[in-house]
């Protein structure tokens, strides 16, 4: 920025005592802006910041070039001390008022002095506006960087608490960072990688990316229930636990609860909600063996034929073994339902009337619904 000044501006600017003004402005800030009091910026550090910016202003009034480096430094330092942006901008307003009073006191009462004040006033507030804008930009840059670093640190802390091979010292450090401790009420939530972000009510949520999905360590307030709106997301929730040493197991539970949702596109699944599904989802390799050995012949059929047999069997189970009710739901005669069941028995060498065989068939079908056909995984 360039400022057009005349020799009277230069003479007036040169009469100001920068050191005295810097201390006076620092006193104004410390007594009038609570952000500085709360964050306890060292007074001499504040004086130095003010002095650098004053010199930049006075130099600009003298030779017409405004040095923006002091403003950038001021914005960065104040952000590092946690001073809010409003405090940064307020400090420049206070500095401008104090500097303007000093200029008024130094000016003469004749017409020449009044003309000088008019010129300096316009240029001074224009320069202050540019300095405060640059300081604000620097403040935002540091604030965003600090927030990103803090977020990454919290992410890492969550991962440390959920990872089975992390040393106890790192777990303790992670707990301190997240301000959590044994005895609190904890849950772990797991979501698909591409699920939308959630706002959880009634609890403190610490999120991270872990094991190919989004995971959350939830700290529930005593006496409250947390609320998780699904909003199109699929969410698995662990059992409650009160020792951070159980966080690894809780993450496994939440992942199983998510698997138990099968092909559902949204919703919330709680660990243990369906014990049969929990058993299948917790042992996917064994579930695959169950499907291959039980439905080997069924799997060799065309997709339409096998889907028809399995849908008929599933509907019959849900209808409590009633051929007539199943037929109504499937829009076919009860004898058709019976024929399809007999064909399923032939292909699997299992009898639906035998309790053991029926259990095997039912669990194999649930494995398909939860995990899909083996060749599709």
C-alpha cells in the first residue's frame, strides 16, 4: 500500500514517541479487552507487537509504504496464545484511537494543523484497516492449522485406545488427551466408510478413521441417554463399558453389530440384538463354510431359481411353518410352497421337519442374508 503525504505529515509523525505510545496502547488493551486478560499474553510481548505495528503506520505516513509484516506477526502470535479474532480486531481499534489522540495533541490549532489532521486521519484509518485485515487473515490461518492438528491428535488418540497392540503408556496419553477415564460410560460406534456425518445428542463423541470405516468413542453423560439419528447411515453400536481396557473388544462388538444389519441401507444395530445374527457375523469364515456345505447344490442353480427357493423357505419360517400363510404372502398355492420346500430338502439333503436340519438351514440362510453368497465376497 502507498500513502500520499506531504512534509507536514512527515514532521507530525516524527514527533510521536513510539515507546510511550506502545505502553499506553498495551495498557488500553489489557484493561479493555478481556480476551487478553484470560489468555495472559506477556505484557512485554504485547508492547513489542504494538510497537512494530506503530512503526509500520508511522513509516507509511512518512514515506508512503505500509509494511504488513508486523500485522501478520501480530495475527499469528495472538492466535497461538488463543486470543479470539474479535480481540485482535478490537486491539487495532484501540490502537487507532490512542494514536489519533496523540496526533491531535501534537498538531497545531491553526488552519495548517487542521489540514494536516484531515489528511492524516484519512490515511491513518485506511492503513489501520489494511493492517487489521492482514492480521485477521494470519490469525485465521494459524487457527485453522491448530484446529487441524488438534483434530488429528484426537483421531490418533481414538485409534490408540481401539488398537490391541498399543503400549499402555500411549493408551494413558490418549486418555489424557481425550479427557476420559475409567468409570465413565462408554460405547463404540462403527459406520460404513461413506456414511454421512452424524450429530450425536446427549454424549461426547470422539471420531476417527479405523479399520476401513468411521469409528466413534462415545462418552455418555451419567443419567442421560444418547440419541443417534441415522440420517441415511448404517451404524453398529457396542455394549456399554466402563473400563477403557475394554475399548478394543467394544470396537469388535460394534463392527459385528454393523455386519448384523445385512443389506439394510440405513439404521442402527446394537450388539446382541439378534443372538443368532451375532454368532454368524462374529465368525464369517465359519459362516462361509456353513453356506458352502449346506447350499452347495442350491448355489449351482440359476440366480432366479435359488432366490425363489430361499425366499419361499424364509417366508415359511417367518410364517411359523404355515404353508397357507406363506402362500398368501408369496401369491401362490400352499401346494406350490410345499413343492418348493421339498425341492430344497432334496438339494440340501436336509429335512425341514427335523429340528437339527431346520436349524442348519435357517442359520445358513441368515449367513447369506448377512454376508452374501460366498462367491460374491
